[in-house]
C-alpha cells in the first residue's frame, strides 16, 4: 500500500497511465538482482532505487579502485579501497531510504550464491564484465525461469538484450555460445563513461517496464548502439534448437 510520502516521491511517474498506483505498488513489491554494480550497475541501481523498486540485491565482490571513478557514478574518491556493495548501499539509502538493499559481496559463479540470489529475484540485470559470469547468469535465469536484461559496453559501442520466459527467441548462449573471453574489453581497450551510463540507464528502463507490466518490443532483440555516430541497429534473435541451456526449457 502506498503512503502519502510515496505519492509525493513518485508523483511524476504516477502521472503516467502506464504506471499509476498499480504499477507503483508492483515496483514496491518487486526484487531485482544487479549482477555487478560498476559502470552499468551504477546508473541502473540509481534509477531503480529512485523509481521505488522495493528490494535491490547488489552483487559485486570488488573493492573500489581509482580507475573505476571515470564511469562508476555511485562512488567518490574518498571511498577508494572500500567494498563496492557497502558504499552502494550507503549512497542508495541516501537517495531513497524506504527500500531494502541487500549486499552480496561474492563472485557470482555457478553454484549456491548465484542460484539463491536469482531465486530470490523477480528480475535479473546482468551488469557483469566477463563472459564466464554472463553465461552462468544466463543459465541460472533459464533454470529458474527469471527474466534477464543483459548489457555491455566497450569503446564507443554498447549493446543491450532482453530475454524472458518462455524463451521463444532463445537465450544469451544462443547468441554467444562461446564462453571464451573476448580479445577486446574495457580493461585493455577502454570505454567512454557516458556510454556505460546510457546502457545501464536502458537496463533500468526495461526493468521498470517489465516490472510494471508495460508492453515492450525489446524482448528477443539485440540492440546495438554506436555512440560515436549516435546510431542504433537492432537484430532479432532466433532460438538455437541445439542450445544446451534453453533448448529443453
């Protein structure tokens, strides 16, 4: 049930017919798992907290490094060396103290931590930065029937993918079957800060739409963004009948 402070805090999105009180109550009762709270997870977490998503599970095992500050907007210079999940909870609580924030300072690899956190969530945002983790998150989302919003960014280029049950367009493994780490990544090739901000914000946007039950045309599509030219390309996914992850789902 929304209280008077909720109506004031969320007044601008409550005015939207697609959200209104029903959508806001759905957000309030929802749990979102953010796998990584770096360049992508920072803006995503800020917008989800601002929108009133009731529970945010923040999964990241890293300590804040000075090289993170160019793009990870949740953090400050004075916090270098501290655990990201703890800093993030402090920052998000200052933004919206009415929500529940859960710290998960562990590597999200295959196994107990990943499975339990995905079981607890209504929706998962993959904001990680390596192929092994992305594949593990994808497999667990398929196993437990949870919608997944995955994004990545390098240089001036970003991509975002929304997949959800019943997986008619396949899964992340259908699109990227290899778990081998790509030759180029932001650690060795760089990335522009606002680009990850754009992709992380889009993850939050798609999450809010799904949680509110707002129709989206993004499911089963890979959206590719060229930040240098401000151009988009969209590819429709097709399910791999022999995919070891989703073919039997």
